[in-house]
C-alpha cells in the first residue's frame, strides 16, 4: 500500500510550468474559435471550465508514467495479498460467498471511485484529487493497523479457542476438586 501512496505522490503537480491553456478569439460573427481556426481540436486546458488550469503546475509525461507504474505494482500486490489473507481467515466458512462479497465491494469501488474522482478533478484539479486518493489509501492502512491482531488464519484461531476451552475446563475441574476436599473435611 505504501507503493500506491508513492505513486500518487509522484502524480502530484510539482514545478513551475503551467499546462497549455486553450485560447479562444471572439469575433462578432462567431462564438469563438481557437487560434488555429480548427473546431475539432481543443488544445490545452479549458480555463473557462477549470479555473485551476491557470495556477496549478502541469504533470509531465515522465511523472505520469512513473506514478502509473508504482500504482499498478502496488495495486496488484495489495489486491493479491488481500484475497489471500481473507481466504486464510475464513477457514471452513463458505469461501465462495465471502469471496463474492469482497469482490463486489472492490467492484463497487471501481465503479463509484472514477465518478467521484472525475467530479473532484474537474472542480478542484489534480492536486486535491490525488490528495484524496492518498487519504483513502492511508485510511486503509490505518484500518489494517487497527485490526491487525484479528488477522489470524482460521487454524490459529481454532487452536486458540480449543486451548482456551481446555484451560477453562481444567480450572473448573480444579475448583470442583477443591470444593470436594473442603466438603469432606
């Protein structure tokens, strides 16, 4: 998960160069053309719709590729580990149903995430968008730390339960033997 955070940190806009901005020329007979007089091309960031185009630095291609590589590696390894740990924790519980639940929650995130982030990106720009992504991954890390002690394989959990039952039975039998000795004297 830390690799994913590094990828999003790489995507944060740094530097002083600004993105290319689309410049339109207004005339009396038209609503506007760009400087090249081509209607099919929109060159650069439309600062009329996105005010952040004028003050945020641009993300360079190398920055984007490095961030994408880190996020791809981090996502693949994190999802693989999550599925593996989840299946080990489940034990004899219905694996198919529970793995379906975790797959559904992941799919829901992949459907709703882009919708939310597209809105945030269009309104606030890349800096806030990627900070939001970093916050979500960081929240996942905090949840993992909070519940780390609960992430034990079912076999270890079962062994603890059996040992606890055995210990409580031996304590109860010792107490009943002590009671029997005091009643006979």
